[in-house]
């Protein structure tokens, strides 16, 4: 009995209990290890947390809803307290969703909180991914975690859509009808898949129970698993940080999990919880009682999916009515297939492969723990903006009817404009974003070399007017000069001395990426620019005179 | 019977048969269509109403609809549109037209109820058409809003939205929002089919069905939104917009606050 653990005798009751548990599960080691984990602080690093907390809230509210929701498509007549639907024939699923809304204490609040949390979950995941993309946090060693995150996004969409379909109201039924149409547009196997999924001809009587099982069991289980992998990899890789004085590729500057981050994160969970609770309490979401029970004949104006599926709906709306062929008596509906699957395939393929695409172009195989400011990776930023514009055009198209009515426009004109923007928007977005990024880099360079414009105009003895420039302090100067600026890597011959076609293509891409790069000022340049001004130690007037020759 | 069979080859037999056929179909049609037009007889206007209405018509409507309502290149003929159409178009301010456009927009009515009635009387005198529905037709005291809701979703929601929030049609036309529209105007819109709206005559939706629809609209209008602010009843678009602006905006404000101490 010479080990320190055995000698330790706790004095209080709490201490004894803690010691009992610790000796059996060894928790203190984990706390010691994980509790000293350091996380850097930046507001944009918190969207992943928002998504995680939304997911926790989804689990809590969703569990409440399962107590009362009955996913049956059996027919019934509504007998609840919402008068405008009294006696209307509907499915048990819809009737129980109405009961949750009107006859179960707190049910409507829980339903609305669940739905708002779902919208926020996907929004937070999206913004988190955009942050990771634009700051280059997906680079080695985090490529696989980027892929796990992308899978989480797709799972989020699937989870959202299955949930949206459950109440079996008119809106969700119309959404399912579109999915049915898209499935049936798949050549050869489409109609078989549809029959398998719906248990016969649409809508059938099995789809809601099946979606329910997917929604409350399978997809959330996979999401949980993915979140576990995602967070585990974050711990393994450590968190990235923006460059700054003292922050290098080999350290993490910030606060430890215990106690600072544990407290902050715990508090932030309740902030997210509170915001969602306020939204659920004061703002209607998915008023299923407005839509009525699903029936394949009616459809309502303003029928849209939830926002995260909107872009696919928008692509369908933008597609002109061409591309349907009849081949040997079989219909090939490219007019449905292309818009429903094409843009999604394009965006998701690019999303999944981007870390490798970029590493291939830059030939950069190093580990990166320091983030890029978006302006310091102009081409990546421009490509990201192009993708965002591409997405947003389709997203806007999903609300083309509301754009038309609310801005007194012609629905046809809105569609024509969005069709043009579908192709031109990403190009314009790319060019504008790249120019802005390069311009910001040049501005940074200018400030690093010549200091900040003070707005103070001074007249010199010989009559000339100049503006006083104030040099930056070292901390700010560091941020402006210390960034990576990859250069064009021309095609390299391989071991046999040959330049392959793929390598040539890579060379072309590398030139497009980096030929107009703005190099950070070198120490020599900074020294030269500052030598006249005496590092701002001297009087401003004196500096102005000294800096005359460069004006 | 023998006499009939003997004369069936008579030169006039074909004409007699044709005459009988015409009489039969015409008679049946008269009986059938009488059902729809029975109401038209029930609201009589005095000769004075028609006279005053004509004066108002000539001064305010004839530029487009012609001196005797026969229609011109810029406005349709009003012969046979009935008093209900006038009462709807003038009563909601759509007529006289504020400006040319994809469709007539609502504005504060330009004429009072009496003047509107006089113009309606004049237009009704041009040819038979749907009359202004009386109190009995608009009585919704025993109407069934549940049934009205079903009829509304099948017949109206595709343009007017399931909650009556309105929706877009092609080339700048639109189906207006239904909240705040008077019962009589809803009824008249159904029987006259203004602008791009189809006519829902009594064979399509029975008078009882129309009352149910009006009762449904009144119920959803008078029921406060159960879940809080309804965000315009525009469906997932306004919800998505809300979560991206207000929801995420507040969250971002908090993230900035939480990390503002350091960095």
C-alpha cells in the first residue's frame, strides 16, 4: 500500500463518493487529460457548437413528441378542438399531430421548438461548413473530418425531410409527391424503387410509418455516431486557430476546457436553448392545421419544402419543360432528373473532394493548424463564393412565386432572370469575390508598408499637402505580413522525366489559382518603407517630411 | 300507331321530327338553366335606379366598356356579366381601373353603396347575369366550416394558398389575400369569376358549399394564430428567412459576446 491513491483518505462525504467512483472508472485521468485541452477563442468557431446543441434539443423535444405521435395512415375523422377541421376525414398520423398541437399540454410548444431547432441545426451546420471552407480548416490533417462533416450535412437534410413528411398534412404530402416524381424519373429502376418505398402506388399506407422509423431510429443513430467521430477527431487534431503573435502551427493558444470552456459551453447551450424556446413560444412554424389533411388532389399556393431542401425544389422550378423523351415506349424524364439530381451531385461531389483537389493543385502536403484569412486565399474564397451564389440562385428560385407577389413582379420574369443567374451568377460571384479579396490584400500590404491613414492633412512649408500615416503596432503588423501565399507550381516532370497530361492540367489550375497572388511584404520591404519614418518614434511632422520622396 | 307508321315517309316527317327534337332539347335546357338563373329575377331594380346607373356608367365606365356596355378594344363587354360582377368590381375598388396592368388592383372604393347598386342595376338591365347575393344566400349561421375548408383546399387553395394568404399567377397576375374581404364579395367572386378566377357556379359549388367556404374563411380569420406570430402564413419560405435572419442573427450576436473578452 504505497501508491498515493491508496494513501489518499477523503475527509468529506462527497470526497468519499468521488474517490469511490474514481478508483473504479478512473475518471480523473480523463478529466485531467481532456480538461486541460485548450481551445482558441473566436466567434466563428462556435457554429459547430450551435449545431450540436440544436441536435441535443432535437433529441429532447423529439422524444416528447414520440410519446404522443401515432405514425399510422389509417383513416379517421378528426374530433379534436380545432373547429375548422372538425369531422374532416384524415389519417391517424395527421390527427395525432393536430392533437399534439391543440389537445396536449405543451405539445404545440414542443412541436414548434423541434421544428425551429431542426431549421437552426441545418443552418448552423451550413454556416460551420462555410467557416471551415473559407478559412482552409479542411486541409491536412483534417480532410477526413471534413468528409464526416459533409456526411453529417447530408444526414441532416435526410433527417429534416423525413421529419417534415411525418404529419401527413397537405404540405408534407405534396413534398413526398415531388420526391415520388423524382424517384420515378430515374431510368429503368425508378418506378420499382417508388413502388418499393411507398409499398405500392403513391401515396399508399406505409410511407409514414417507414419514414417514422428512419426519422426516430436509424438516421439519428447514424448522426450520433458521426458526431462522436467528428468530435473525437477534433480532439485528436486539436482546434485550428487564426495566425497571430505567439500562435504557431505547433501550438494552440486559448483557454482550457476546464473550467473556462466547460462553463462557457454549458452557458452557451442554455443560450441556444433559450433562443429556440423564445422562437417556439412566439413564432408559428409549420401551422399544419392551415394545410389540412393530405389528399393527392389539392395543392396550396406557396407550397415549399423547408429551407434546406429549397434549392432542389428551386432547380426543379428553373428547369424549362424540355428533355422528356419516349424511347421504345419508355419515358425518359430528363426534365425532372437533371434539375433534381444534377446540381446536388455537382455540389456534393465538389464538397467531398475539395480537400484533395486543393492539395493536388497546390502540391501542399504539409499539416496546417493555422487558418487562412479568406482574403489571403483569393481563389479558394472566389470558388466558395461561386458555390454559395449557385446555391442561393436555386434557393431563391424555390420562392419565385413569393418574390413575384411581394415585389409586384411577373413570375415568368423572375424565372427568366434566375435561369440566367443560374449560369452567370457563379461566374460573376467568382470574379467579384476574387477582385475584392485581391484588393483587400493590396490594402493590407499598403497598410503594412506605410501605416494607417490618419485622416490628418498637413501642409508642408513649401505648400504641399500630405496625409499623415501612422505605423501599426507590432501585433497588427504581424497579422498583415505573416500569412502563407502559395506560388504557382509549374507542371513537374515525373520520375521518367515526362510531364503527364494530368500534371499539365494541374499546372494550368495552379496558374489560375496563384498567378495574380499578392505576396506579403517581406521584412526587407517593410524595413525599407519604414526606414524613412524612423518606426513612428519621431514626431509626425518630421515623418511627413522624411516620407516625402515616396509620395 | 298505324297512322304514325304510315306517315313516317311523309315529306314533312323529317321536319316535324327535327322540330320535336329542338323543342325537347330547348325545353330541357330552359328548365336546367333556370335553376341557375332563378335568383336573377329576385332582386328588382326600379327604372330610376337603371336611369341613374346609366348616367354614372357613361361618366365613369364608358371610356373602356363602350357607351352602352358593349365593350371596346380596351375593355370587355358587360352584357350578361350581371349585377354581382359590378358590385364586386366597383365595391372592392378594382373598377374604375386605376391603371392598365396585368390585372386590376384593389383600392379604396370610388363609389358608395347606393351608386354601386345603381350601376349594377344598369348593367343587369343589359342582359341576364348573376345577381347580387341577398341576405339569405350569405347567411352562414348554419354553415359547416370543416366542409368549407375541404372545398377551399380542393377548389381555391392552389391559387389563394391554404390559409388564404394569396399566391402568384403567371405574368404578374396574382390571386389576392382573402383576409379582410367581405362575405358578399367572396360570394360574388365565386359566381362571377373576376380577373383570372374561374366561375364557380351553383352546379360546381352549391350555395350551401359557398356558405361553408365563407364560414371557413371567417373562422380562420377570426381565430388567432395558435402558435404565435404567423409570419404571414407564407409557409416554409418565411420560416427559413426568419431562422436565417432573426434566429441565426441573435445566435451570432451571442457568440460575439461570448468571445469578446479575449482575442
